[in-house]
C-alpha cells in the first residue's frame, strides 16, 4: 500500500539523520539519502466538505433517531474540531469549566496504534459553546476523572466502523467523512467572526496557512462585497457617480 507524501517525507528525514550519524562515525563514506528528492504525489487532494450550521443540526436529528449518544458525540466534534483520534483519547479530567468551559486536548489514540502525543506534539484548549456544553456535561456525569469522556451509550470506546454502521452513515452522512466535522467546526468559528489566529490555536494548526484554507473556502470580505455589487439592479455603476444628480 503506497504511503502518503507526508509520510514518505518523514521517512526520508529519519533515514537521512541515521545515515548522517553513520558518516560521522566513519561507518560509511557518504549519506546515500543526500540529493534524493521525494516525488510529489499526483494523487488528487481530498477536498473538504463541511456542514453548514443548519445542515449539521438536520443531520444531528437523523443520527439521534438511530443512536442519541453517538449523535451527541458527532455534534460535539462538529463544534470543537477534534480529530477522531483526539476524541477517542479524551478523559473526563480533560473537561474543564474554569475559567471557561473547554476541552484540554493532550493526547491522541489512533485506532490500531495506541495512545500517543497529539499531531504536532502540542496540547491545546478547545472551547465548548453553549450548544454542546450540556451534552459534554451529560457524557461526563457519573464517570471517574480517568474514564473516557466520549463513549458509546454503554461506555465503550469509540470505533469508527462501529459508529458509521450504527448511524447508517451512507444514508445520514450527507456524502461527508467524519473528518469533515473538524472542517465544519473551523468554518463555523470563522463564519461567526472568530479571528484566524484564534482558530489556528483551537484547531492546533502548526501554520496559519492551513487555517487560511478555510478562509479561502468561505470566501473573503472582498468576495462578498463583490457579489453584493453583482446582485444589485441592472445599470448599477457604483462608485462616486451614485451621488451625482443628472443636470
């Protein structure tokens, strides 16, 4: 199975470090990785397909008909931007309400891999809006601090395939991936006026360029102003001529 481009780049970096050590120790003459470039992937990037806030609510109702607890979990993901592996690793102790309600994202639990540090190895705090705060409180109720926060109705660990099957995702997911819930949160925050730097911190993006992808998707203020002009009445010229009265 071919590796993703980013994974190949990381492997190349690790090999280069190892062979550099071999050169310093006089085990080999030169680093065989030096000068070897990783070819760019020709695979088309999977585009984001976030829910609008209204769409998220409609799909939440569909999910709740099948499994109310899992529906709550997915709505929380759509408002917090957690990665799936981060959501699986949250414990009750990671839910805080002082000084403001939020989730402390400190670890990741990819399926089949085991717990590890978050992507980028940095912890972060994600706010809990009023829409999902009561849901998180309910999921934490009666659990010990070390217990998992986001679980199935029976307290079991989240597994992607089980969740998708329980919610009949091909029919209720609207053509999205679970990861699009993360995109949904970022777009929701930006559309509500949260500044990009804050969104970068909440998402855990290492670069603001990643956050700017969402701004590009949503369109800028200039895009909206331009569209507003296009949608005005026929013959509208704009500019200073609007204020000129014909003689």
